[in-house]
């Protein structure tokens, strides 16, 4: 993942990340409340040796003492030191259990031993620390004394002196509320970011232009904003010309006009990876947008399995493309004008038993050639690419296929399969159109995206300056003509 991918993940999952941080702080707060406070008390013991006082004796004694200090520190948690402590304080515990609350350390290059005791009772913590340091002093004097010098005046050569007596602590050392809250916050942040990155990594859906660009080099020629009322208003360019979604189709129209296909013909097959990605409504609205710009357009319903164009355009589809391909009707008999412009519609007609064979027939190729002579744009609404091969076969005879991709719905594997289906038959891909693009969030559809795949064009700007009265009149006349 690149840096921008991580930024996208944070923008998408910031609500979840913040929620996990709050959960972490909440858990840390709960732990701090229910945790029994612990108190810590410390006592220090100084270790010294008896020498004659010469410089060499002092050096040897210091080295000897430092070597012994670590050994004495290890004795602190042994039963020989702790059993007298238990007896003197009357503790109801064992030496092993008591050793778990006692820590002895020897600071580097010193002859000090520090005894730290943690207990839920502050007074008991101080008492145990003092009793343990005193018991250590007694034990060391006993084990360091030899049988030979037991009767001598010298006695043991090592002497332990308690130089710091443990005081009763006034505040608990645990729980450390600020530290716990900080750790809870960091843990929640780590979990939130980790889960967000994992979800992004495992998410196999196409969500933005970058996902499409990773699959194919073909350009993205348009982006259609999501409209929750799209089923109620499929022909949005006619029903609500000033809506963001209608502007999306005009932007698509502008981009197609400037698309370099390497050929004079403008024959496009609108298809998708799977069904319900919005290809039929997209091609219908594109046809209306092209017609409003003064182009001669014919819209052909080539989905001979589940035709929708006739229904959307409000036309009779009992006869159409199927009758034309099998020679049962002439072009003039089945083509129907729509609206007041130069838009014509060729419905699918009766559903045949062999759609792929008809769309790949010589009659279909001759029809395309004939239509290209009469119209500026020839638009086909074709079936999805993955379930059937109709669109791939038809695209071979067209200027290019326009693949519709539903943002947040189409899987990357499905789009890759659709692209592979077109490439396997040598069908050119004119571009992609992303539909159902969100209007909010990091993947939101927007206008004026300089350097991007779509934005306002000159002709679009002119149209947006039309008066509301004129738009209403045009829409009313188009609906009347359609009926």
C-alpha cells in the first residue's frame, strides 16, 4: 500500500478508529476504577567491610564488597531471610508468596541494596520493607562469620547497615490512571487502524478511479453520481436536468465527443461486468444528452435476453432488432423517433433463442455499417460480459466498448474478468463509466476535477445557464412526444 492508500483508509475508517480509541479509554478507565490500589515502600542497606585502613586494603575491600552485594541482594527473597519477617510480623503467608511482593536491587558501582515492597496496605508495605532489611542484615552477619573467628574480637569482616528506613507511602503507585488512559488510547488507536487497514486490504470491491486504473489502461470517461431515486426517475436528464446526476451524463457526453478512437465512426457498446450496474439507464440518458447537443443518435437495445430500453423510453417493443436481423422487417419499419430532436430508438423486439449468433451475424455487421452512415452516434445497450458473450461479440464490430462499473458494488475480480473477455476477442475498450458514485466521503463524485477523468465542459456550462422556464418546456414536450 502507498501513502495515499493509508490516508484513504484513515479517511474512510476514522469513525471506527475514533470509536476504538474511546473503547480503549473506557476499558482503561474501568480497569483503573476496579483495580485495588498498591503501595510501595523502600528501604536501603549499606554493605561495608572491615580493613586495616591502608590504601591497598581499602581497594581490595571495595572490590570484595561490590562482588558480594549482588549475592546479598539475591538472598532477600530466600526463606532464610523471609521466614523471620513472617514470624516477627505475624503474617499469614508463606515465604514463596511473600517473595512475589519483594524486589531487591543493587545499583551499579555502589555497595547499596534497595529493598522494595508492594502491598495493598501502605503500613504493611513499610513494615515488611524494614523487617526484611533487618533480617538480611542479621542473616549476612551469621553466614559471613567463620568458626575460627567466632571467639575473636573481629567477628565478621562484612557489615550491613540500614541507611534508609521505609516510610509509610501516602499515595498508591498503582493503578497509574494517566498512564493507563494513555495506553488504552494508543491500544484503541492501534486496533482501529489495524482493523481499518485489514478491511481495506480484504475489500475486493471497486470503489474509485484508482481501482479501475489498476485493472486497465483504458480511460475513465465519466462518473455518474448516486441517486437513491434512480429507479423512480431512470431518465434523469429529461426529468431533472439540473440535478448532479443529470450533469454527470452531460459530462460523459462531452468526454465522448473528444475521445480519440482512431476512427470516424462513433459506435459504442454499453456493457458491464454483471447485471444491475446501471448500463441501460446510462446509455439511455447518454443518448438523450447527445440528442440535446444536436447530434443524430440512434439507441439500440441489443440486450436480447432482458431488454429494458423500450420500457425506459416508453416505446412499443413488440418488433425491433431481432425482426430486422432475421429479415422479417426493414429498418424504417422498426426504428422509432423519440422526442423533438434527432434521437431514434430501435427496441430489441422478440427475445430469440440464439442471441449470440444474431449479434455476431453478418447481418449485424451490415446493419452497423448502414447506421454509421445515417447517424453521428450509434449506441448499443448490450448484456453483461461475464454471464454471456453477447457484448464481447458485438463490441468487435463497434468503435469500442464502454464498460459500466458500479462503485462499491462491482468486485475487482469481476471487472478483471470483463476486461479479459473483451481482450480475448480483440474488442477495443473505449473507456469506463463509474456509476453509483457516492456524493460524500473520500470516494465522492465531484465536479471540476482538473487532471481527472471528468469535469465540467464548455457545452455543459452553456446548458446550465438555460432558464428554468425553458428547461420545463423542453422536458414537457419530450415527455409528451414519448407518450
